[in-house]
C-alpha cells in the first residue's frame, strides 16, 4: 500500500467498495494485471476468474450500473509499466477466455432454441446469467423511468427506517409478506406523526423525480439541493439511513430552509449518472448544490453574468460517530455555520430578482392583455360603426332605388294616362268633326230638347231626334269637353280605330274594351233634379230613358262623381219642355 500512488489508492478503494471489501493484496494484483483499469478489474472479480496464490473471497453479486472512470484516468498520473508477470497473466486470460467461449458456444445455441420453444408455448423461461456492472446485465429490476426509480427508493427507505416523509402526503407502502418490524414501525410512526406525538420518526421530504428535474428546480426557484447517494452493498449505508436521515434536527433544518432533497441507489441508472457527475467515490454520499455567481476575473462582466449551478460541498464516508463526515451532527453544523451563511444572502437576492422578473413578466402580460382587450374593443366598435354605416348606406341605396322605381312607374303611368288622354281627345275631336254633324237636325214636333251642363258650369242645348240613342247624347257631351284652343279645322277626319265610322261602330268598339264604359267615357250623365244617373247602354233610344222623353237638363259629372252645385230655379234652365 505504501508503494501505491494516490490515484491508484483511489482506484483500489472504488474496487473494494464494488467487491464488498475484498482483500487488498488480491485487488492490487487484479488491478496490476489489467493496467489499473477499474472496469476490467470489476468484471474479473464478478466473473470469479482470478488465479492467484492468495485465496480470493467469493464473488459478490453487485447490481448493474455503469462505471465512468474518465475523471480518474484524466486526473491520475501515468500508470506504471506492466512487468513480466502482468504480461503472463494477460496472456493466460486471453487463452482462457478463448477456450471458455468455444466451450460455451453449443450451450448458448441450445439455450436459445429452448427459449424459443418455450416462448412459443408461452412457458416462462428463467433468465440465467452472471451479474456484472453493465446496466443490461442485472439481477435487480431497474425502472427505466427515473421517477419510478426514485419513488421505489423512497418507499424502500421508509420500510427500512420505519419513518415517513415530513409532508405526510405519501401513501404508505403495503406490508410485504414476511416483514414484521418495518411495516409495523411505519404504521406506529404514521399514527404518531398524525397525532403530534414526539416519538414519530420522520424523513426529509424527498423529491420523487429525476436528478435533472432537481437541477431545474434549483435554477428556477433558487433553492439548495441536497443529493443523497447510497449503495446497499456498502456496510455503512444502513446506519446512515437509520441515524442521519431520520435525525429530527437535520430534517428540521432541511425543511425550514426549503432544501430540495433527492436520493437514490447507485445501482439505478439515474443515481449512478448523478454519482459520476458529482464524482462520488465512497458511500454514503451527500452533496449540496445551489446557484452561485460565476467566477470571473473581470469585475465589470462579473455583475452582468448569470449564476451557475455549483457543488457547494461533498460529504462521503461513515455516519458514526458524530464527527463522521455524513453524521447528522456534522451535516447540521456544516449547514448552519458554513453553507447557509455563505449562500443564503446571494440566493435571497437572486430569488428576489427572480420574483421581480416574474412580477414584471406578469405585469407585461397584464398590460399586453389589457392592450389586446382595448384593441379588440376598439376594433369591435369600429366594425360596429362600419356595419351601421354600411347598413345605412344600403338602406339609402334601397330607398333611392325604390324612389326611382316608383318615379319610373309614375312616369310610365303618367305617360300612359297622357297617351290615353291624347287618344280620348282624338276620339272627342273625331266625334265633333264627323259624328255630331252626321246626326242631323231633328224635326220640331218630335224633337227632344236636352240642356247639358258642363263641369265648367257652361250649359249647352241640343235638340235630338226621339230615335237618337244614349251614344249620341254621350258623344255630344264628350265633344263639349274639348278645350277652346283646339280648332275644329284641326280635328281628324277619321276615328282612332280604323273600323269605326259611325255610332254603331263606336258602340261596338266601346263594348270590346276591357275597361268599363264609364271608365272609357271618363264621365257620367245624370238628371239635375232630382238627381238620377243615366247609365250608358249601347243602342238605347232617348225616348226609352225615364226622364228624357220630353226633354230635360243633364249634368256632366267627371271622375269624382259629383257635379258642381246647381240652382233649383227653373228659370236657370233657360229652356221649356216641349211636348206634342
């Protein structure tokens, strides 16, 4: 041992921890044969293939984990040159490995066939292999999920120590068959913890997650992490769990200072990775991590640089007596006198800065949200105004279109009425120039003298033959409605309808019109007093009309159906009723 270098002593300690405290001389011989390669030496020990004069202890079954000796190989000095004995051992191992491989090849082939046959029949086949340090060759089931592995380790610590986590929210594990002291202690301590009894044993509140998640929490919340790594193959680990992890003072210190406590067994993949990153060589192992300012020689950039996650201290080895590195007393004293006074002020400032940033972020989010809400309301009001304006514009356009359509209809109706009036005026002028003269004068003895009062209060008198018809009387009254500015000489010689030449033709034409005769004539004739309407009928003689046999006075009533007031004095008639 005195001739070994410090790096070789460290490698020897790691190999003894893996092998369960094997003889130091045997371990030195094995390491010398493999050029002090700890991974190859561990494979030799676990495979039981050591041929030395000193009897070696039986191989210890170690759970699978990866060994990363890059730090050791980089930091250790140059390895000693192998002597002739080392070369001989290496040649012997090469020959022996070749012989064993050839001998076991048929066995592996038969085993594969048997496994395939039993697998086809759905019969379980036991897995027979040696346990080594490769994570894929292990006798212990390893959870691929770091969270499941951490949760399983916490339950195992609770069962072994009979304590529960301080939060009390963890569900108690079921009582395993054959276990007596552990579960009963957990039940008793749980009941005591719930009822406030002093004899309740508690554990720190372990974080049930991965190691990387613990680091994220430390960086995000500016908290201190307490990393606990153990190996159940080490003799000092059970005492560490019972004395240190359940110490009330340590648990209280970790809880009051909001430590993120995480632990695991290095036989698990995540815990072994954490051990390699933290450079753990002896178990139990306790490390404290937290954010610290970057060490920068330039003070100007030092204040602007972001903090980095730093390993504050590492403690490994025995937990008894109280002065041991991993004892509760040593850890509490280290935390209260060194670590917390040194890192708490910076973490408090950093945590305050994080809270201010979070408040600023929340304030910015609220401002952005308020701005977006205001912009949304303004946009909605603008859209509402635009919609109202568009609706008003559409309404005005629709009203204007309706007005134009109504005006167009009125214009067409007016043109139609004007055209109708022109045609009617042509009929009146034709009747004045052609039809009325053709009636001829009536004889005095049999003549019927009829006075016609026009709408302009003018009265005209016409002597009709008793055989004259109502059509002649209506035609005479209609011809008197021609304005005085239209001369007789300008009247048409032919009727507007080509097939009308006399009264009979006119009566036939009026009967063919879709409108009523009163509408075609545009006026009505009525006896003056007492008033009695004289309806037009085709081919009806005047003598057959009651009140017109001996002559009378009729009134021309236009579309309103009312004639202008007339006097009842007979002298106003200015005519005498003639009779035979």
